[in-house]
């Protein structure tokens, strides 16, 4: 995860001379950033196409208000990865020892800090989430969760926010992560205004886990928490729903 050569030394030296330094990182995966707290901002640009330079310039000069979110967690060190002990192979056999605890599911469950959480991402404005509503609706033989939340732009710049919906089972017969992303939506909000964000999730997809004994999906009876936030680690609203009976199902 280390940047090549003496890159970290270079960034640290520049930041020491000018604390208003903005670092643009182009990488295909997380990299270690021991200097992250010393710079004004970090732009994770990934690998774009021919217009990458223009796109980055638009963001840096404020012509575009960014609204992207990280599709994975950024660990602080390579040793923090859930698959750290499974790197390489054991006599040609590749082991996936992290099981279902991949990415944020691991970090959230073991409460291990990250450099940046799954779903994180800043913009030139700020948002607040409010007035969470959760309803269950049956349509075409399917049980759906209808989740509504208000998104208020509390800053002075128009922008977009990604509302993320996580679900956690209060009790389970099978070991599972403390929370899992089950739905999301992006809404555009003008400065000072509030809009409604709506997420619809079929309930069996929100609650089910794989039963290895029966080789089927199982939606277990019980209470489930709905956690709404702007990243996996920043939950702002909480609600719940109930499943009255346990059912098993196959396919999609």
C-alpha cells in the first residue's frame, strides 16, 4: 500500500512548507497516507480516461461540486486488511479466510479504525439527514421496505448527497456482520433547501443470509435495525422493522 520511492517524504515536506496543500491521488486501490492529517485535502481521482485532467481541474477550482463516495474502505496500514494473513497462497491453495467479513463488514464488526470509511466523501457543502420514515408495503406478492428521509443542504453551495441505508439483525442464528449496505440513492439539493430521498428495498434482500446447512437463503424472524447515514461509520438516523416468521428461499 506504500506509495513508490520517497513520495511520502515529498508530500510531508511540501505540507510542512504550505499546510494548504491539496494532494491528488491516482491509484487503483487504497494507498497508505501517513501525511493525511498534515494536508488540507485529499482528492482520490482513481484512473480516469482522456478527460481526467479537466475533470480534476473542475473539482479543484470549484467549477464542479464533487459528490462521489468511496466504494471501499481505506485501511491505515496494509496490516489492517482483513485478508492480511491470507496473502499469497498455501502450497498453491488460495484461502479466503475473511469469510463474509470483507471490507467495511470487517472494520465495523471488530471496531478497527480506518483512514476513510466505506461510503465516505466530502463536497463543498454540508448536509443533514432528518425525519426518517420506514413503512412496509406488500405489492405483487412481495414485501417491500419504503424508506424516506429528508436531506437538508446546510451549506452555501448547491450539491448532491448519497443517502446510504444499512441493515443489522438484532439477533441471528448465524454469525453475520454488524451492518450491511442494502440500498442507497443520490439526491441533488440546492443550498438551504431540503428534499426527500426515497429508497425501496425488497425485505427479503434486506434481511436474508445464506444458510449453508439447507443451501438456501433464510429470512429469519425478529427485529432489524435500519441505519441511515452518509458512510458506513457515520450513521445519523435509526429505525427498525419486524419480520414475523422465518422463511427459506432459493434463487433471486
